[in-house]
């Protein structure tokens, strides 16, 4: 399914180019350069791929994307958040690290 930007978020678009238009009609924004400025409402199931592409494009642009509830709460509280990358937490009994780790962040309030 595709989810369109709701009216209350349209002000972020400001007439910018949309690399994820609806309908898609075979358009592949991941494999081509983006016009600037861009506004990105990525497909939620492919958000990571589109965010990587947005970083590659290096702006100017605006991304609206889903986040977890704890992250949203911390942002609303004006926490300072920094990525820790993939953390390989240790198993409590064996002390073995997780095989692949989990993307984590640290927050200060």
C-alpha cells in the first residue's frame, strides 16, 4: 500500500520535487539523480533504502519518515540523541555477543 502525505504536513513540500510520486508507474528514484530541492515521503517498507539515497543526494531536501514511539517521546522532550551504530549486546548467561547487533542510540535529557 501507498500512504500519501496528509494535508497537515504539506508545508514541508513547498513545491519540491517528489522522488516517490504516486502512482509509481515503474519510476525508480533509487537508481537516478534527484532534482533539488526534494521532498521525500518514502514507502515505509523501503524507508532505509530511500534514506541512504537521500544521504547520497546530499540535499537540499526534506524527509518525513516513521520512527519508534520511544524515539518520538525523546525528541518531543528535546533530548540530544546520538547514534551508537550496531551494538552487539551480550547474552546474560554466556556473555556471547549478539550475532548481528542492533542499531542503537544514546539520549541525554
